[in-house]
C-alpha cells in the first residue's frame, strides 16, 4: 500500500529570483481542495516564491485556465489542484484522463506544471492524500512545478536553431568564425 511506503523527495531548488506561480484549483470537494492549496502555498513560500490562486468549476477546466495563463500572463509555473472521486459512471475516466492529458500537453509546450489533481476511489483516500500532515499532494505538486521552473531557468540560454541557416551563417559556423557575418 502506497500510504505506508517511504519515497525519496528531491531537495528544494534554490532561486536567485523568486518564482511566481499560479495555483489553479477546482474546489468541487472544498475541504479537500483547501488542504491541497495549503500544502502548495507552504511549499512555494518555503523557497521564497509568490503565488496567486484562482478557482475553476472542475478538473476539466484546470488545464484550460493554465493554458490561458501560460499564453497571456507572466507566471513562471503552475500548480493544478483538484479531486476526482470515482462515481457510478464512466465520467470519472473521462475527467481523469482528459485533465491529465491536457496538463501533459501544456507541459510539453513549455509550461512548468505540477499536477496535484487527485484521482481516487473514495473520499477517505482523498483526505489522506490531501492532508498537509498526511501525503501532502498539494505540496508535492508545487514542488514538482518548482523543480521544472529551476530546470527551465537553467536551460533558458541554450536554444538550438531549428531548420536551415542562411548560407553566410552556415559558412561562419563551419569555419569557426565567431565574428559578425559581413
């Protein structure tokens, strides 16, 4: 059982400039969401970061809000929070799969996202996973976003050209000449 196992957690990253994160939460199960948010805020504040929190109607809207903020704002990273508890219909699978897939696609586009949307069989599982003094999955999601921000900052100056270079630049690179192209 995962609740009794111990897991390794990476040390918190250090930042020269405080990261700014957006916490996007679906408070459908408000008490569980509040615990997730408390854990995420504590983790962000522990590295000197700042955060804003917005609510959306449900787990399917979390990636949409993150996508909008990623395109139109200046956040360094995002924390996706919510809880989906299995019900009697296949809606559970749709919500779990589609929200996770959308978050993954945003991450592949460069958004630094920690996914803390719980997908559980029952309320008891959700409560244990959300509790700050329990599994603290909100804090874990924030930690994941912070680590991705640290990686993005580390690699931000190392862009590779894609496609073809103009002939003069290609010659310059091949000859080892570092000066301006004449």
